[in-house]
C-alpha cells in the first residue's frame, strides 16, 4: 500500500493541508499548473482583534504563468508579513518557541520564487515542527502530459500510488471510476470534526493559517489536526 496526495503548494496553509500530508506516504507538489488569482497560492488568513486579515504576497498581474514560474520581485512584503505576525501572535504561549525559525524565513533570506518559498515552509513545518515522516516530491520530476484528470491519474500512477487521497474541493472534477480503472483507490479527505483550540479574538475560526495553531498550542498542534481522531476511535483519514 502506498498512499499519495497531489496538491498545489499554498502559502502557510491551514491545518487541513497538513492533515492530508499526515495521511499519506508521499506528498507531491503540483506546481506546474496555471497560477490562479485570488486563491491560496500566495495568500492566507490570520486572526487579529479586528477580525480575519489576509497576508498576501504581491506577485504582479501577468497572466498565463504556472505556479512554479511566479517570481517574487519586491521583497518588502517579507518584513511587512513578519511585523504583522509579530503584532498579532507575540503574546501567544509558543511564539517564542518558533520565533527564530520564522524570523529566519522572513528576515534572514530573500525569496525570489513563490513555489520555492511555499514548498520550503510546508516541508519544514511538516518535518521539523509537526514531526511528520511523509516523503515529498515535485510533479516536475515526472514527464506527464494530458488533460486535467488524466494527468493527475498518470502522476499518481508514476508515483506508485495504490491509494490517492484528495480534499473534498476536487469532487467537482475527479471521477472515482477513472481512478479505479487505473487500479488506484480514491479516498476523500474529510475536514469535519476538528476540535477547537485555544485562540485569541473569538469567535473561533478553523480556516486560518497553521501559524495560529502552532503559536497557540505548540507541541500539542498535531493532536488538534489528527490526534483527536485516534482518541475518539474515528480512524484516519
């Protein structure tokens, strides 16, 4: 059995993204796809006393680019994002624990490519903070062509998948019978039932960047993402 997930990289994603990473043996970044504006590739939300706030990386308005081709030409966003994160999370119990890591990300180096930044953050948070052992790869390692669903199935097959884990948003275009014909089990990930964690500024909001959970719960973050299912005997995913 080899469980595989294939997703575009997102900027400091929410906990559900890392829940999928936890569920699979191999996680493939799918960044040689068309960049979509007003999506999660270059932005995410955090909690503030004034409500939800978008942290958005400026990427210019040129159309027709792949996600992996998005250049970051103006580094001023890095300092701005770090200041905003500090202002809203400096008083959380675990901000000091992770400060040096994120400070190095935002202030210690300059990022010139969106995909490179996203993949670095996702892999580092998964391995070094959430202690996941999932393997990572990039779709660009495989020479695969075809239409949207056909290409996805070919990537899963090339990666040796026996099971393919997908988020519920993909139900709009994924047909289970196509995966079954390829000998791959399709598993739909459910994001239902997440317990509420400590969080400033009620009401509680699940759909914010993983930063919120990390800074508030520290080493307990994995329990709020997947550990609670084992405690309730719900299994995973």
